[in-house]
């Protein structure tokens, strides 16, 4: 497809196709798999609309930890050289300089103004107020990057974003996985674009149209509708096609293959004892009918913690479950793997205690500058430095121990071709996002994923749940079921 436009970086054929069918539409969804370059498509779309005099501003919203990457990487790399622009980044507690930059949003409008905000800000009064003010001041394109962050209709940020939709001249959503749990994930994303896209007047009619529900009794006369299956999926897939562009990496990029491996780990005697005690207690509570949703989730989390080498007691104490030699089999297996692997390795772990312990242990074995942690406690000013050193092929920083919810979104980490999942969780979106940090444009080696799994434990149940969800997501999007974690 030919577009008469002076791009800064030459687009791939699939990116040209995405632009060709969307650039001048008021609302559109880029459902482009992670690594296919959807950020570039949006930037080119913004530049084209600006050149045509249709917009003079863009509000780009992304998850915390991702939205600043738009300034440091994406926009600078792809915005055409002839476009004059400035970027302002939202900070709820700005420095004096940042406050001046925020004020400049409403004073100087002699170029394309790009305002970057994190989606979490839309749950706050200050965030909503400045977004409203920006959209009123500009002819703007309003884009939600990783749009599954607004998939929950009742969430405060979803309500705020949908309410502001009419203030924008153009709207875009971007995500590689619009369905991560159920078809219901689609409703609010589409509502932000245009309430008429899914041909349903409300979330409840949408739910009724596409969900099979049965009544379940909680206690006494209290009942609720439980979703047991989904229906009319082909119809839904056709509706989505009308306002979106969908592409998968294996359809458009000559990327290396993904290779999945499982490394089985043992449980120490302390872990086994703690695991079966917790399991017996949970089963007894379930039989008695005294288990609540909260207690069930608590028990699942504790069982998972035990497989990861520790547990949290009712009074908040943290207990390590090492063996007689002071070792945890899961960690020993990880260290053995690191001895086998050449190059830089990303280690995803879900718990703060694991991240801190892993970082300390790896540094002790390979040297202090060999490993860094990247999670909620990592200071914002340190994150860019850590990532810069990890991306440097010549640096000694070979191991990044990170929480996938913190580091699994929006980062290009193709300097590595190996990921080890020290632990998983039930969130399919987190898993898919974290996988694709290394499987994207720029990767030249096969991407290897290694799951540490304790057999006959909750580890296996989590993987089964993730497989079930990804099959459902593929069905909704009209794709073939994917082979995953084989």
C-alpha cells in the first residue's frame, strides 16, 4: 500500500496497511500484537493528522512505568523530522521545571503538543482535571496505549476516560491482547472509541448477548448470575473487524521462533509440610462452607508463596522455607540454569521477597554489578539507568530480576533472548506482555522461555488457567488457538 508521506523510519507493509485503513477515521483500534510496531503507527497517524491541520495536540495515556518511554524512545525515534513538536509529561508532584512545562501546555500552541499521562492518574481529581483542560484547549487525538487498562466498566479510571471521549476530535486504542479474560473485556475499550461500535446500549445488554449465565445461590435468598460459557462469538468478531486492524507477529515479521521449556523443581521438606497443611486447612474450610472469596484468594496466594520458598503468617510475619542446608530448591535450580545460559537473562518474579532475595544471591555468585532488581520499590530516577546498562551489550549487568507488572509493559529488551519465570500468576495479560519484551522487532535470536514449576502444586494450576484463557481470547479474535507453554 502506498501512502504519499515522508516518514522518519520506513514502515513495514503491515504498518502501512494499518495506517491506510485508519489514519483519517475519528475512532479506531490498533489490535496489533506486541512487537509489531503499533506505537510507530500511532505516531505516524498523529503526524499525518497534524500536517493536514486536523489536530494540534495529542493526549497519549499508558500504564505507569510505560508512559515516560514514549518520550525517551518511541516519539524521538519515529516522529518525522519536519514536524515541530514538544512533549510534556504528567507528574502529580512536579518539580519547579516540570510545573513550568505543565503550564506551557496552555500558553504556547505554535507546534504539535504531545501530553503524556499514566492511566492511573485518571483515578485522581488532579489527573482528570488537567486531562479535561488539555482536551478543551486543543483539537486533539486521545489515545489509550495498552487499552485493557480500561476494560473494567466500574473502575474509576474507565469511567473518567469514557466520559472525556467526546472532548477529543480523534480517538485511538492500542493493545496486542484486547481480550485477556473474557469477551467482556472488549466493552469499555469499544465504548471509549464509539458507544455504537458493539451495537449494544449498555454493558449489561452486551453481557446478556455474549455470555451464557445460570443463577447461583449464595446464601438464603441471595442469588447471582454466574457466567458458565460464551455465545455469539463469531458475530462479535465481525463487529470488531469493522473498527480495528488486527495483526500477529507470525503474519508480518520474520522474527525468530519462541521456544518454551519447563524446569521442574522440588519442594524442601519444610515447603512440603507447609503446603499440605495449608491445603488440608483450605479443603476443610471449603467442606464446612465457611470459605469466603477473600479467604479463598488468601489461601491460593499462600500456597503459591510456599512453592516460591516462603510464606506470610496471619500476623504478617515472613517465614523462609529453606532446607537443612539453608537452601531453597527453586533458587538452586535457577542458579543452575544461569550457569547454562549465555547472554543476558530476564527473571520474572511476582513477590517482593523473592526479588530481593534473588538479587542478593545472584550478586553474591556473579558479582555486585551483575544483577539489578526492577520492581515497585525501584526509584523512578534509577529505572532509566538500570535499563540503559542492561541494554548495553558490553556492560556486566547480565541479570535483571523484575516484577512483570512493573517491567513487563512497554519496554524493548531484545538485548536478551532468554526469560525465566521464577513464578507466574493468573493474569494472562501480564504473562503475554512480559513474554514480548524480548520477542519483537530487533530480536535476532530465538526467544526462550523457561517456567520453574513444582509438580502437583498450584504452579501447574496457574499454567492450566493461563492456557484456558488464551484459548478463549484466540476464539474471540477469530485466530487459531496458540501453542503455549508446551
